[in-house]
């Protein structure tokens, strides 16, 4: 079942998806929300077997996998509710021109699905960012069909989750072709998908090199298509002086918990910690060393990720004046130790590779001597998914310019916290500029992620009897709409 | 003044714009709206001299230029009002998680400007899509700085409008560097701008080849940047049988008025008319021939556009079984005749060049014999800015599948009208898939065009005293915000 899909079969799957899309695209939001809720229930009701399968394939703790599955169920349901609210569709109706009376001009606009979307899942989230993950959910919400390229690191989980979706489609009476999945050797199948004329958008989660390759291919098409790729990020942490003075030891404790959770395999992992070079550094390092030394090694997702971890670590340690600050028990093969390196500002700024993501239980602490070094560090980073500031009130007051610079860097800003899990809410922003993602204007998670796959279509002076239900005067679906500039759920009288 | 800007000076202008952006980006929406209103007033108060200058450079009728200038003033004001409403900023605040009580989780998100935007104006709208046009307005609204590459077809108008903006900036006490303009020989300066590290987005209006070149350059950058290019479109018109039977002669009259307005130099010009091959065709062509034959030739914008017009016309007439249906008095040099060609469905479908835009007073009428031909035509077109359907109620009922296909084709759908001017409203959608634009998810005109230049930034559990004003509990600016899923202008208590 996890053998590779032939190009002929990929083409067939895409064409089936397109046919299903032509059927699905005009389903109103209630019908689409119904499908999303059905898939959520099907995922929720999947049994413990899938946890074992995913655990075997990913080495992630079963508890973490159960939590991930619950999170994903919530994400599908939130997308369904967002559809029913109407918010993400950006429905706008103008029947007046510039506040004057009705002049016979009537313009009604709604977001519609782009077509068939292809999704590339991530190795580190076998449920949430894979076959039945948030990209698939957002695309279905938008009225699109989906073809997933299954991640090679968890083929059995992918097959299982495909069956979950197919079951939900069947129960709902929707065409099974609305969802397709392919298995591909290296990148041939994925590249074929991205080039396929009937594919109209791409969702990707993974490395910068992988995301960039897809972005470039999509941009070279005769008809370029949008790619939303969530890629690399070191999510720097800036610890400001007053906070540091009061909390260095407690900070070390919290950081250790964060670093070692799920073997650090979060895209929001904080890979660089910027802290003052003051006497408190000693208590910070003492606590961190003590906490980490008893830490058992953890298995990473794949052998190749473990290899990358070791290569990244070696490259960093190869830089003069980069040293090991603290580490846990050594690993072997797919298992690696938790490790924190240390260097100072001039060395960090002079060696670009120290700013690159090393996926896993790895971080580097950079010390700064003064405000100039801190300012230089704040301007050093490429765009990020998250940036964290640890600060007392007096720090926020004193370092306003720094906070401003940092707030330009990332899609999400945290105060006095590491960039822990992403909750699925309207305000969710899981994105950032390049190379964190390929388009800073969108989010990978949350109801607003649906907008990646929607295009506005305006109906001008259309026959009221032939408008899409979402745009009709009576507002039969009870959606939020901006009517002559005012958001309302009311009908038009 | 319209000599070419050296690369050194372009670099200087971009750096000045970036410095001004760093000052401007944290101005709250009221301060930005104030600037937009100031520029609107300055444009409004510019004297008749600019109409003469633009007329001389573009050959557009003075009346059309005055109307365009008024339209532009309105567009700046609408963008300002949209900012003050808050809609386009997509402000979302979640203080509850999934309907439960407050759990100490607080997430607040707002759209922020991408940085310095470069704008490439169009030849056919020296005010509305040029130096002080809608792209510049949208970028300022988003909190961005702007560097325009002036269009070579109207350099004096560009210099004048630059002074208009600079005057408004000066009066408002804003840094003049917030707006810059360059003049460039061929594409060297423009390409340099698109590659410049401090340029973070591009707005373009023009040809497919020009837009695609910029799109490709932007995509090849180390840090790719978003390009919104509005390019080519033939905006097909589908006339359905019952409508045709009742209105063929009146339709010809309306079409002639539309075709010849402003020498047909609209991006929403309807270049292809699809009509039934029935006896009513005779009255249609009789009226059209009669209306056009007395029509004087009109000067196009530039010699090169007149050349393209003649080349496009010759290429179309070179196709077997394409003939002249109606034409006006012949032109010479920059002046061209109004002309309508005719062919049938098989010929049209077999000759791709007949579906390409010929800018100016040019259209082609394609006749269909039956529903199969009509269906084939409806599936033939690439994406479009607009598509028009002329139909009686019974047509809409009978041809639902056709209407559905057409509604996938374009950003704006018109019923029983040609795609006349674009009004600036919340519902405005001036966009479409490739090659109509480079990104179907956005609009070039209207308040929602501001979203092209905004990226969401989320503040998680941020210190309330240091939140941007737009996200503060008290909502001091009275903006619309989605709070725990409900749009409201109320404060958070």
C-alpha cells in the first residue's frame, strides 16, 4: 500500500479530484462545514491502533500523539465553525454608493475555492500537518479538492488517515475523489503534482530547501500558482536585563522543559537564546546543566533528521569560541542528546550558520555585553515564525526600539514565554516572512488559513434568484457579511 | 526632470523610503488615514494645468481625465475611511479558548505593512494607476513606503503628481522620503527596484509580458517578495439566446458606445463577444455597421500601442474565415479606427491568437450554432478580470451550467452589462486568475486592495500597556474587531 504511485495514477487521481471539485465547489458553506465536522468525528473516533502505528513510525511518545490527534479534531471543528460564521469568506455587499441612496448599483463579493490543492505534509506532525492535517482541512473549507503527497516518514499513518477521510466522504455522500493521496520516490511525484495543470495551489510544511524547490517550480508554470510553504525558523528569544536579574534560574528550568518536550521537534522551537552576560549567567547555567545532565536521549523522527542534528551540532561546535554549555546523556543512531551551546555576540554575528535551524533538542545561547550588541542581534535575523521577549515592565519601557524591531521579525510575538503550541483561534497567526514561510500575508493554522485557498468573486447587478445562497438578501445561512460597510448577520430588506 | 535616474540614486531613494517606513510603520490608523485624506485633498485641489499636461501626454479626452482624477480622489478617501473602520486590518482578539472561560490565554492579531513597496503604473490611467494611483494609496494605507517607477508614456504627469504627494507629506509633517519616484530607460531601473533588498512587495499594472518579467524576477530573489500584477484580459461577453432574440439591435447600440469610450483603452474592455448565429445577427450587424461607419478615428496612448493595435488586427485578419464585421473611419499614425471582426466558433477555438487582448477600439464577435459550441467556448478562456452574461431569466434557468463555468473564469461577473468602470467600494473586486492578474486572491482596486500589502502579526499575552493602539482593550480608535468570534466596535471590559 505504501509502494510508489505511478505518474499515470497520479494524473488519474488529480483528474478525479478535479471532477469532484467541480461538484463540490458550489456546495454552500453549511454543506462544507458538515463535511469538516464529519471528518473531525471520524478522526476523533479512530481507535488506539492509529496511535500505535504513528508511534512506531515517528517514535513520538504516544501521549504526544494522542494530544496531537485531539488538537487536530479541534482544528477541523474550528474551521467548520468559522465557515458557518462567514468571517473567512470576506463577504461584502454594497447596494449604496458612497452613502448616497441606492443608485441601481449592486455589488456582492464572496471568497470561492481556487480549485484542486496539493498538500505536502511534515514528518514531525503525522496527524496535524499531514494527510488529514490543517492544510487539507483549510482546502476543504474553501471548497477545494485535495491531493496529498504522503510523507515518506509515516506511510502507514498516511494510509490510515486517508481511509479516515474516505470513510467520512462516503458517509456524507460526497465523491471520494475529493481527496486523493500519492506516494512518491524522492521528489518526482511531488514535482509532477506541482506542475499539473489542474492543481491550483500548494500547501507545504517542511524544510527551506524543500519548500523553496516547490515554490520555484510553481512560479515557473505557464500559469503560476500560489504556494504557502511553512519552512525554517529559529524563533529567537530575547531576555532583557531586569527580567534576567530576577529570573535567570527559573528561566533555565522553564527552558529545559520546553527544549526537551517532544525532542524539541517543533517548528516553533526556540533555537537561539539571547541573554545578558552578567553574573546571573552562572545561576542560569548551573540550573540548566543540572537539569540536563540526567536527561535521557530521545529518538528523533527519522535517521536522516538525527544525521542533520549531528551535522548541525558539529558545524556549530566547529566555530571558534562556540562551546557546550549543558548537555544530557549521549544518544546513538536515531537517538540524540539534549544539548545547549554557548557563544558571544561577535562570534554569533560573524558566523551565519549559527543562525540556522538545527531540528531537535538543540539550542544556542548568545550573550550580549551591552545595548549595542543587543541592538545588533535584534537586527540580525531573517523572518521568523515566532520571537519571544522576556521582560519586566521596566525593560519594555527602556527597550521600546528593540521591541519594535523584534515585532517586525515574526508572525507571532510572545511575552515571557517560549513559543509553545499553536492554538486554533480566529487570532491564530502561524506564519511569518521568508524563510519562515513563503508568504507573510497568510497563516498556516487557524480559520484564517482558509484564506490561502480562496479567491474573491464579485457579482454585479446579478439576478437575485441566481445569486449564491451566501449572497442572497435573506441571508438564509445567517452569515456575517459587511453590508455597505457594516458587519451584520441581518438580512437585506 | 524626466531624465533617467541613476542606479546610485535609485538606491538612495529606496534607502530614504525605508528610513521613512521605519518612522511611518507604527503610526496608528488615524494618522495613516489623515495622510490619505491629505493626499486626496491635494489631488482634488490640483489645478487645470495637470489636465492639460496629461492630455498632451496621453491624448485622452480632457473630460475623461477630469473624471479619472475625481475617481482617484474618491479612491484615496475610501481607503482612508476603510482604515478608520478597521475592516481591512483583519483585527482579531481571542481572550477565550473554545468558548470556555478566560484561561490566561490572550491572542491579538493585526495586519501590518510589509515594508517599502514598488509600484509600476499603467499608460492608460495617468492618474488612477500611476504615480499617485491606487497602488500607492493602498501601500500608504497599509503603513508602507512607496517607490514608483514612473511610466515612460507620461513623465510630466508623473513629476507633477509626485509633487502633489510631496506637498501633502510636507503639509502633514511626514517625511518626504516616504514617497520616491524613479525614471528609467527600458527596464533596468525597474528590475533593479524589484531586486532591491529593501523592497518588500510590488504592485504592477500593464502587459502580461511586463508583469510576468517582474513576477519572475521577484520569485528568484534570495528572499522572494509578493507581486500583484494586473495584466491582460479580453473579458468575454456571452449573449444567450432569449436575450439575443429580444435585444440584438439595442445590444449593438450599447456595445458601440462601450467599445469607443476612451478609445477602448480599458483593462476591462470586452474584446470577445459570443453571440448566437441566428437571424437576429443581421439586425445586430446592421446597427453596428451603421453606428461605427461615421465614427472618427481616435488617438491611442502611444505610438507603440497603435503599432500593437495594427499588428493584432492584422494577425487576426490573417486567420482564414475571420472577416471585418464593422468599422469606423480609418486612422493614421497614433490614431486608429474602431473595428469589430467576426468569426465562428470552430475558427475561434482553433486559433489561440484570437483570444489575445488587442488594446484599443477592437473586438471580435464569435457566433455559436448550438449549445455544444457555447459550452466549448465557455471552457476555452484563461482567467479574466471580468466576464459578462447577457440573459433573460429563462436563459439563466436553462444555462445554469454555463453560468457556473463562466463564474469560475473571472474576478467580476456582470449581468446584462458590459464591464464598465470599477467603483471603489468594499465589495470591489478588480482581479482574477492568471494572466488577468498574478494572484487571484487579491484585488487591485477598493479598500480590500490594501490587504496585498499587509501581514498579520499576533501578540500573545502581551503587556496591555505596550500593545499597538488598535489592539488595546479600550479600542480608542473605535475600530471593527473580531473579538472571540464576534465583530464589534466595543471595548473589551
